C-alpha cells in the first residue's frame, strides 16, 4: 500500500462503511420497523422516536482496522466492506448485551436500549444484531470474494464470537470475586477486547490476499494493539482529564471497576490492604484522592504505562513481520499510534 494520509483513508472509506451498515440493518417490513429502529438508535442514526438524528456513534475503529489491513497487504478495501460492517455490528451487539448485564443506563451520553425499551427487547435486539453480523460477513460473496476466503473469514469470525463470550464470562465473574490477579485480568481482556481487534486485522489481511504467515503476524499485531488499547483506557479511567474524557476524575475508582491499575494496587503488598478496606463499600468522591495516593504509592500508574509500552512494542514487531518492512509509512501503524497516544 502506498503511503497515504490516515485522515484521507478514513474520510474516503467511512461513508462507504456506513452505507454497508445501513444496508445490512435495513428494516424488511413495516411490521418490525420498531425492532430495527432500536438497532438504528443504538447505532446513532435516529432518536428515541426513530426520527433521523446524528448522535455519537463510536470510533468505528474495528472496521477501519479491517479495511486498512486489507489495503496494507495490497488488497481492495471495497471487497472487505461487508466483513468490516459485520465486525462493527458484532461489536455493537456486544455493547447492547453488556449494557443489560452491567446495568448501565447510558452510553455515548444517551439512554441505553434496555433503559428505553426494557431488558427483553434489548436482549432481542442484541440477538438480531448478532445474527445480522454473520449475514454481513456472508455478503462478501456479492463482492466476488472466493468461497474459500468467505469460509475462512467466517471461521475466524465464529472463533472470535466465542472469545468475546469467554471474556465477558470472566468480566462478570470478577464482579463476584474478592481476589482477582493481574494475570486473571489480562486473560479477560484478551477475550473481551483484544480478540475482536485481532480478528478485524486478520480478516482484513485474509481478504487482501495475505499469506497464512502474514495473516498470523498481523493477527498478533491486532492482539497486542487490543491489549495496549484497553490498558490505555484503564489509565484514562482513573487519571484522564474530565474535560476531555467527559467522565468524573477517578471514574473507575468510584465504580470499583477491576481495571489493571486498580488490580495492581489491590495486589500490592504495600497498600493492598488499605485499598481493599477502601473498596469494601462504594468509595465517595471525597475518597478518590485517597485511593489515587495509594495507587501512587504502589506505582500502579507506572506499571500500567509500562504494560502499554510492552504491548505497543509487541504490536510494532508483529506488524513489521506481517508487512515484511519497517512500519514507517504504514497507515495501519499511524492508526495504532493515534490510539495509543490518545487522551480520551
């Protein structure tokens, strides 16, 4: 792939991705328009009355990674659009079910699907999007993708679906456990976050005509990128600027979220007992500075930053293996750098 400006690439392909998403999530008949309207609401296309509305719709990170990977290995991103759309729909299915399972009442500054229409409808909408995600990937054949590549993409996609549920199982289980180690946490985010990012890159490479060795290396790039991405989120969840993140300072502390820095602190011989006592009940805003001081004593932020750097280095090495050259000039690497140096 020739060196391109990342913004130009995204600007060209994002509207086509949105068109593919709308085609897959199109309501087939008036009788079930509300069912699809709930999907459209979650995707940020309509308001709660199903009237056109441009709401925050997320980064579309995963499908863009898929299209970039396809282009980087010399493929035509237009052929990968159905898979990219299927990946984004799968991601959004997981968010709808996450909101139900976590009891979250808002997402992207709007009420969640279950909060507006109830848990049964939200579960059903999520189930439909899960099915439509597979329907999206199957549309690859309409783009002239050979049957063998379609089946290979579906195989990776199916494995990823299972990995997502494994990660979610662990995440839910952690809420009921007093003792969770850093190793436990890293295993959880391998499934819940990194697996879909890995699949996004690997499926894009597959559809771009990459060799099996290239696909495996680029998959490892996606895996390492996903781990670094999540840990960076964990750092921002505690030390992010509220004016930029839109969340309260120490938000993850207030939620008692078992993120990497907090688990590092909770398992610290020096301050672990004090943090555990603080988290025995929901911390108040007044207790956030106390918790942050304890995390500072444990070196938890520095540890998390080191982990981001470690996975960032692994991502770079894997991408160079996959591309067979330096990452300099790689638009895929430009996106990775943007993600790993973000402040929101």
